[in-house]
C-alpha cells in the first residue's frame, strides 16, 4: 500500500527537505561566526575579575553579568558587520554577510535580539547593572555607526566599554569600589592599544578614507600618543601595590611578567614597522593583559 505519491516526487521532496535543513544549519553557523564569540572572551574575563575582587560571593549575579556581556559583545559585532558589509566585501570577503551566507535583514534582527536579551538578563541582577548594559549597548551601536571613523573618539568609546566591564562585575557582585583601580588601568591601557591598532591599519584606513588619529594627525603623532598612554598604564599598574590594595605577588608578576612584554612592544613600534608587524604587536599586548589579570587574581587573594 502507498500514499499515492509518485516515487519521483518522493525523492524530490526528500532532497528539498535535506536542502532546507542544511540551509538552517548553515545559517546558524553563519550567525555564530557573525557574533565572533572569541573576541568577547577578554570582556567576559574582565567582568569575572571585577566580581572576584568584590569578594562578596554573589557568583550567580556575576554569572548573569558575564552572560549579558557576551550578548552585548555579540550584538555589537553583528551590528558592526551589518554596517561594514561593503568594506568587508574587499577586506573580509569570507565573513558571513559579504559571503552571502545570511541577509542584512537577518543580521540586523539578530543583533537587536541579542541586545534585547542582554537587557533582560541584566534586569535580573539589579537596576545599576541594567543601566550599564543599556549604556554599553547604545555606545557600541553609536560607535559602529558614527564614532569608528573619528579621531580618538571611537578608540575612547572602546576603552570606556572595556573599563566599564570591570565595574560591571563589581556592580553585579554588590561591591563596586574595589573595581575602580582595575577600570582605570584597563581603560588607559586599552586606549593605548586602540591607538596602536590605528597605526597597524594605517594603509587600509587611508585607502578607505577613514579618519583615525594615524590618518589625520599622522603616524608620528599617533606613536607619541601611544607611548604616553602606555607609559601612564605602566605607572598606574603599580598603584594598587603601592597603596596596599594588592599583595607583593601582584608587583612581582607585573614587574617581571607584564612590564618586559610592554617594553618590548614599545621598542618595536617604530616607523619601519609594517601593518602586519604592528598588528602582531597589538595582539601581543592583548595577551599581556591576560598576564595582568593573573597578577590581579593572585594579588587580590593575599
């Protein structure tokens, strides 16, 4: 007995079903790539660190803050790619949008949905946490829309959101005061790294007529700003030890783990360096921040 459907039609329907299922899976993979979760790792770690130094034991709220941070970051990444699709057709053609894996409408809806979910998650923590997530969402959307191609304003926006991530952890834990040291150090240090990234992207930004500190002020002034910001960061990093906030182990790790790498980067940032070389130095600074996180973790434990 059969259902009356010709065998050829059954085969066709089966192939269509498999194709449709494959498209759904491909779209999910594309949305995952669009969110770029690995880039959110340092922000989530900063929130965890803020919750840790608060020392209140409110790990459920800190966990919700980490989740909310990941969602905010993913929403911002999707929004950035939504706006930069034409540039990415040239510079990053393998990304989901220029590759045609998902539509712009889907990317926009995905971004707004994640931002909204982040707000909902933060509402279960407390009102200040909700306001921080709202502020971060708005600032990152405005950054991609208007601030990215500006002299220092876009860089400052990224640094501010990074600094607020540490404070967010303290707010979630219910004790924000111990996070202010970390926020100040992270903000200045990341602003320095952002300036270094404008030097690394100089050639591409110049072709795209992007306004950055390197393309508008010139590479030499940008290097000087970078040196000043990094120098300030190195000084600020020792304040928690000098003011007896963290124990000696913090000073040892900073002095022998963080400082040598930063000084190496500073000495290597010269006019002879190419864009790819400067990008590698920028990534090295990012890794060095993780060593500083370790110093805070161990120093605060004493």
